[in-house]
């Protein structure tokens, strides 16, 4: 599997896993590739190619077994430690989300530079001074940094993360980070997502008006 295909398969499998979790909640025990493709809004051939690499082609699939295989494929069996920097509205919302451990992410600490925030508790986490970031990262062998700071602070915090041994950054700041080759960056641009969604809504409404 080439790198581009591998990345797309990972993205696809994350969607499959969400669908499988919903099926388990409803008590569904078996699923076909066609049913999963419909639920994930993906091409059937793509789903079959992805699942062939993960579990084979013996349908129908047991939902619990397929979920386990996909979790293993995505590396969710091994919990990765993470830290969050920036405890504003976005950072607080991220800390309050209880589902990360289901996907192999354990946020062990949160940091900020605002004295009004440092020492407070958010979702059971005591917010620490960002000056403590390198020490905590090394002690806890942190691999992932979650960046939720304003754009003008993002690059500086990113560099502090990298100096602290972090190897992957989940970036919620509206800016492109400059990182060395080999460092993973996942950008989450809320504004871009909103614009894309808005455009899709407009196109849908336009088609309905035409019909």
C-alpha cells in the first residue's frame, strides 16, 4: 500500500469505526461491506479494499470483531499520552471531551501562560504553567501535543513542544506550523470546515429550489 493510499485508508477506517460503534449501540451484530459503505457514505469498492487489508473478505462481518481489527489497525490498542496547551474555549472543550481514551489518546496534562487560568481545574485537570511543559513531557514520555492557542503564539509553542520530545501535533490554531521533516501535524481549521459546510448547504438548497 502506497503512502497516499495508506493515509486515506486510515481516514476511512476512522469513519468505519464510528459507524460500527453506532451499530453496536443499536445491538447490531453483523454488517456487510455494502451496509458499512452506506453508513460511512463511502464507495463500496473502497470499503472492500480497506477491509481486505484488515480482516479479509468473508462477509458478513461480526461487528465486534471488525471493530477490534480496525482499532488494532489504527493503533488504538496502544494508548498514547498527550498534553494540551491553551485552555481557552477550544482547549476547555477538548479537555471536557470524554471519548479520547476510546481512541488511544490519554491527555495527561494541560498548560497555559495566563495566570488567571493556571492553577484552576478544567474537566478534572489542574492547569499548569507552560514553563512546566518540558519537564512533564519528558517525565510522562509524551508523544502528542494538542495546540489550542492563538495564531500568533502557535509557532513558539510548537517549538517548545518539539524541544520537549513531542513527535506529533494536533493543531487547532489557524496557522500553518513550520516543523522538521518527520514530525506529524494534523491541522483542524474550524473556519475552513464551516465554510465548506456552508457551501455544501447552499448547493443542496439550490438543487432543491431547482427541483
